[in-house]
C-alpha cells in the first residue's frame, strides 16, 4: 500500500506533491498479449491455461512522438483443446479523454496470418487500461501464430518522453517462454537526447537496440523502457528543480532516476517535507519497514475497555468484563490518584468539576459513569482483572501536576500491584516519561511503554523502556521507528485506530499492538471469514 503523509497546505508543497505523483505513476505502457485475467463486467477468467508462449518476436519503430509495434507470438497448446479469451492491454494512464467506445484503427490482430474481424473484438475497461479481447480456440498439440500491430503516441512526463514494452505480461501463459527478441529501431531521436535504456543486457548498433531472452519466466525486470528528451537540455533543467529523495533514510545521489529504480508497488510509505529549497520526498520501502511484518497476529487492545458493548461505559468494570469475553490481548484503562492517595479509574484529570489529584476520594466515590456504575477504584478494577489472567491489563497512569505527586502516585499503584500479585498480567504506559522511569525502578522486568510520540526508540531504550505506544500520526511521520524499535527488541503499539483502512495499514507495517475502540473490527480483518461478534450483541 502507498501512503502520502505530512503534505503541507501551501502552493509549493502542492506543486511538490504533483511532482511526486508525476514521477511515481507514469503513462503509456505497451504490452504483449495475455490470457484474459479480468474479473469485471461479466468477463470471467479461464483460470489456468495449458497454452505456452513458445516465442515472442517484437519489432518496434520508435519516433519522437509515436511508436509502431509489430509483435508475433507462437503459441502451443500443451493440453487438450482449449477455448479462451486473449486480451491485449491498450493502456492510457494520462489521456483519460480517449474515446474507448470504438476499437481504434491503429490496432490490428491476426491468427495464422488471418486478420481478426474488427467486430470480433470486445472492449473491457479495467481501471487504468482498456483490454481488447478476442476469443480463440486452440486444438490439442496445435501451434498457432498470433500477431498484433498497433500505433500509439509516446508516453510523456513533464521531464521527458518515454516508451514502454511490457514483456512481463506474458507471464500468464503455461511454463516459461523459450525465446524472445525485442528490437527497437530509433528513427528521429539523436543519441545525445536518449536519457536511459533498460533493462541492461541489450545489444546496440547504430540506431537499433535489441534484447534477446531465452527460457525465462518474464517479470517486471524484463520490461523495456526507453526515456528521451525532445530538446537537448530540457531534462537537466527539470532535474535541477526536483526535490531531494531520501529512500530508507539514505539520500539518492541521482534523484532523477529514483522512481525508475523503485517499483511503486514496493513503496510502503511516502511523505513530503519543505526542508530544503525544492523540498524533500521521504520514501520507505516495504523491505525496509516490514522485516517484522505481521503474520496476522497483531495483538488487539480495547481502548478504555470494550465500552462499545451493551450496558458498558469507558473505563468501567463492565468494559473490562466485556473485553475478557472477546479473547483479545488486553484492556487499556486510565488511572489518576486522589489527594488522599486512592487510585481511581478515569480518563480526564477532573470529573464533574472535581480535579481528581486535588480531591479526596470520599468526595467523588459515588459519581456515576454513563452506564450507571460507580466510579471504579483501581483496586476494584484489578480484582475484576484477576478473574481472567489471559486478558492483559494495559495500565495508563496519567500525568499529574508535578514529579513529586507522580512519584507518590506510582508508589500507591505499586502497593496494589504487589497486593494482588498481578504484575505478570500488567503492562504500564504513560505520557509522562518520569512515570515510566519510576515504574522501571519498582519493576525492572515489567513492560513499560511511552505514549508521547515525540521520542525516538533509541532514546527510550537508553532510558530503560522496552516499548513505545504512539498515536498513528507519529508512526506515519516516522515509520522507520517501527523497524528501529524492533531492532532494539522493543514492542510497538499504536493508538487509537478505529478505521478499517488505518487498521490494515498498521497491521501491514508490522506493529505489535493496535489499541482501538472497535476491537471486533480488527478481529474481523484478521479473520478470513466469520467475523466475531460479542456474545451479548
């Protein structure tokens, strides 16, 4: 999945964003034939095929503004008689105004030297391309010759023109391709205006470039790509205006080739910053971010308990009890300590106008939650937690007004943790780094994570913490922190993740925990079928 984050809301950054998209998602792709893979508009794929592409011979005449492709494919049926639809992807990324209601006259196809009648073609739009489909029947052991010839305008980006021929689309046929030859004759483009030719391994003489392949399974690395400029020097002027590209924390020395060297499908995340004259684009690849990619076992934490359930409320005993019923990692809850040293479970520092740390417990003890429960004490919460040792208690001690008060608050908490011998079931988190360090003093082997989102994992590790628990926006801005934390043996939790797309993104990034108000949705996304439901729903 490609994500773009942290794009500033001003003209220059919008322009930079457009540049990123223009570089990353280029236009025209010319490709060889494929067995029809489309699952839309009534077109049904045949699945596997026993037809082999034995050979492929492609001759291309490339001009400054267009190209003519003449491709011949020898196809052999290695199985029984087979009828199938053959598709040719006719691709227009940029010229979306093209009228696809008619087969363009620039496209022709033949089978065994017999031209296919144009009324036999079917058009099938599929996202960014339109497929020309035609039916064919190939008998057992029969070899047929399929030829396609077409003309298309050159691909164009602001910086250069280009030509693509996708050898890789031939991978859908049976077995490997025995031989392939792609020859490009360049007609009216001076050599000093050719910017790049790929892949390597070609032979070049005069104005002809030739690739030879044998016994190969075609992939994207085999795709032909020629880039050129129409006027000498235009490209260099363009390059000077490009932003810096930082890939996996390393600046690319040849920024103009960044997106040519990276498959967009390998990009996990991108962000744009105005931190230099032309700005910077930070790119993180899946290999860099996902070495610890989740296997679907990202653990789920109910934020303030499973309170989106019948008769429940945030930070209530019922919310904890309902969390225990749905078989997830744990229940997060918030704690503050009253003026007389009683830890209570509540998110805000005040309740019904009473600042908790400045109020004695007797004053607030009968305040009701939205579900009618009385404000729970930590002791009551721990007692409920002991009923199901498999549900972790993710204990957030809220910041208090001074380090001295925080120190005393930790002491009161520690007394109860020891009283109920529940340390092995408890994880500690806090926005106060001081509180985190105090917990570590009392419980050196405990799981302690910082919530603030503003400290790199290395610094937290030096402070003795073994986890970070950051808002989703912090991990999007600094996705490398996930790998950095894992390399240090630390865990990564993300909060508060309530949207399906965000959950999938974080699971793919490989976080260890997701804290959410909708734990059942995360469970459903992790299940192939039969999404779980709460027993009382």
